[in-house]
C-alpha cells in the first residue's frame, strides 16, 4: 500500500468537513436577515416545570408509591379530603386533584386529613408510623372490644401481618398494649378514690371476674385493696351563690375537678365526699375566686374567653363526647343523635346521654346544651329546672 493511498481518506474527510462548514456558514448568512425566535420567559419555564412535576406526582398517586410519602400530599376537591400518595383509597379523577407540599397547606385551603392513610402521622418510618396509629386507635376505643380482625379491617391489613409488625415495633401485641392502657387507667381511677365497679367500667373492663383475673397479679393485690391503700390528691373547694342556687367548685393542683349545684352547703359537701371519698378535702382560702367569677360570668350570659383548666378522669368515649360538647357554640343546642354522629358513632345516642350524665364539671363542659331530637329538654344531673335556666340565660 502506498503513502498516497493511506492519506487519501484523510483528504476526503477534510474536504467533506470543509463543505459542511461552508454550508453551515452560508445557511447562517441566509438566515441573518430573518427575525430570531424569542426565548421562553421564566414564567413559561416555571409553568412547564410545575406541569412536569405534577405529572410525576400523579404517576406516584396512581402507582401508590410509598417512597413519595412525606414529599407531598394530594387533595381531592370532590371529597374535601387530602391524602398521602400511597393512600389505599380509590383513585380520584385527575381534574379533581390538587397538590400541596405539606399537610398544613392543604388544611389551610380547607381540606381535612384522610382517616385511612392519616397523612399527618408520617415520620419517615412506615413501620413506626403504623404502630403509632394503631396505639392511638386502641387508646380511643378501650371501652369497646378490640380484636385483631377489627384492627385489620380498620387499617386494611391481615390480622397476622398487623400483629407481627406491631410487635416488631413495640415488643408487645396489640392486645397486651390494650391491657396495659386499661390497667394504667384503672390504677389512676382507684388512686383517685373511685369505687371498684366504676373504676372497672371507666377503664374499659367488661366484667368484674375479668377485672380480677387480669389485674390481681399485675397489681400484686385485689383492686379493692389497691384502692384502699392509694394516696389520693388534695381537693380544695369553695361554695358561692349562683343563678342556679348554691355552687361548689373543687380543684386539685392541676385544675378544676368538680362543679356541683344544690340547695344547701351541706348537700354540696356531702356530694364532694361521695365523688372523692379518699381525697383530702379542704376549704379554699381565696385561690379559686377567679374561677368562680368566670363561671358566674358564663352563667349570666357571657361566654368564657378561655377554657378553665380541668383535672377530670374520663374513658376514651367520654373524652370524645366532652370534647365535642365544648365545641358547641354558646346559645346553641345539639341533640344526642347529632353528638353521636359528630364523634363518629351514630348509633351511640344512649352512650352519649350517659356521658352527659356523668360529667363532673357542669357548665365548664356544657352538657346542658344537649337536648332531645325534637328539641325538648331532657334530664340533667343537677335537675331539669337548672338546665332550662342555663339555656334561657344563654339564649336570652
């Protein structure tokens, strides 16, 4: 092979490159007289990037991509609910979906958190988050049967899988956790002087035999012996006139624990003794006066600007009822059925009535604002006439 033959391909390639370069220059020259195409604006670029990001988010929702949980939430305009990307609920229509970086933004826009996927509970550890959600559910339903089948249906998991993950996270089963919660509540109630029967039911136990079986070994003694040896708190009290007759206000160091009404001071003191049989009951020396004045102001037609600090014992169900009662607007009423529906248990009207009847702090928790379905006034722990008087003061 000669030198000429070896160099000819290089010459040919250079010639081709020269022709292409010349052609490109000519093309540029020919286009130099034409108007140049405008560059996209920053707003256009931003909209394009947002559109691409929303498409990716929508893909994550369709695929229930749990790896995107915590990065954003999506809200559904047709339901008013916002969820995490991996929510097991049925997928919404794309045009009804809005995206938010954080749950707070979705709530500010008027959406509420999904009860199935609980988007606010995310901490970055799915197993820990799931265990915490189950714990909160158990704590709120101690007075109801809590089985693995029920938990599985609520959290959309097989009972076996749910228990295995729960135990891996906490070291105990859901049933053992429920038992520990009941025992803790029972001890607190017995220490406060409740009789064994009331302490038993308030802690969510279904029968005295079950109570003794499960607690005697854990307490190291029978519940009655534990109760008698418990050291109860000191309850200070004061008695004053009110539009409803004589009023007693009792309080511990943590807050108001009793608000009662009667015709005489003797009845009130006896009632306090029944309510707190093992407490050290002492007349107050002026420290409760501000709370008395606040209650009197409320009863004479002026709503409290701030809630009184309360120190009251309650089952999970009672607490749900009492918390809702405090949200009923001043001068308004709700039926027992409406309250039951509002707390998520529409068939529990009678249980709502019992919770109202056991309210230890009248007026502060306004159980007088709950009436019958037809609007008529029903029973009241301190007498129907007092209930009627309270409603007239508020509505007048």
